[in-house]
C-alpha cells in the first residue's frame, strides 16, 4: 500500500489569492477610484466656475468702460428726430423704449474720414439685457436705424436718475421743474419767447442690478 505524505510547501511552490482577498482588493480599488474621480470632478467644476466668473467680469468691465466713455462726454447739442422735431441734447423718462438718450462727443475717426466727432447714443433695457444704440448721424432721416449692441445680460433692472442744480434727484429729464420754468419765461418786446438755455444736470447716476453680483453703481459729474 502506498502512503502519501503531507509535506510543507517548498520554496518553488506558489500560493494564489483566495476569493476573499480578491474581493477586498477590488473593493479598496473601487473606493480609491471613486475618491479620485470625485476630486477630479471637483477640480473641473471649480475650473469651469472660474472661467465663467472671468467672462462675467470681462463683460462687466467692458460695460462700465462704455458707460464711462459715453456719460463723461455729453455735449449740449440738440437733434432733430425722423419726424423733424427738435429733441433735447439729453432726454430720459419720455420714451417708451429708451431709458436715456443724449448727444456725446469724442467720436474718433481712425480712417481720417470727414465726419463729425459728435454722435447720438441711447440705452435700452429689454428683458434681462442692457442694450446700447448709436445712430450714424445726429439729425435723423426717416429711414435711419440705430446700431444696437448688447453690453451685458442677466440684468434684473437698470435705473438712471439726474441731480439738478438744487441738489434734487429726478428720474425724468428734462425735469418737470425745468419745463415749468421754461414755460413761465417772459416774452421779449416782439412777443416772441425769450430763448432759454437748456438746463443741464450736475450729475447722473446709473445703477445696474445684476442677478448674480448685486448692484453696480456709477456716478458721473456733468461739466
């Protein structure tokens, strides 16, 4: 009869992993993969949020730059609209579409064109967009259209008010007080009304109410 001896494993004999050890290793690997993916996703989300914040900041900076350029160069030059009616150099609160409209100087001519340095601009608030309008000429023809450009979106509201010579704020310009004063101006010797210089505000305040960044307030002194 042959006998089999249970000998201890020799140095050249290899022992494999048990099923339990493989399961534990797989679970540990899965947990590490989940943690690594969560960290990568968090980094990608932060990167995307940073890009959106930078784009928003750039959009806001460009908007403020345009506002500074326009409101710091207001010129007292009235115009004639497409109906031939004379309009003040600065008007606000009288138009259903535009919240403010005025004449400004400082238009450059990069191609040395023979054109006026004055330009007529307006601002409009539609839905959540702040829009700038610019006409090619001061006095408009019946078919003249303004060029529209969206400055910034995701806006809740835009408010503009004007400080008069008596340090009183108005949301409409020319103010009602100045209109009444002009109507009460005495006539000259020939019976014609004495010309009245247009009243100019001493300051203009523009407030942009952003849905994400709150209120952006700009105050411009009028010369």
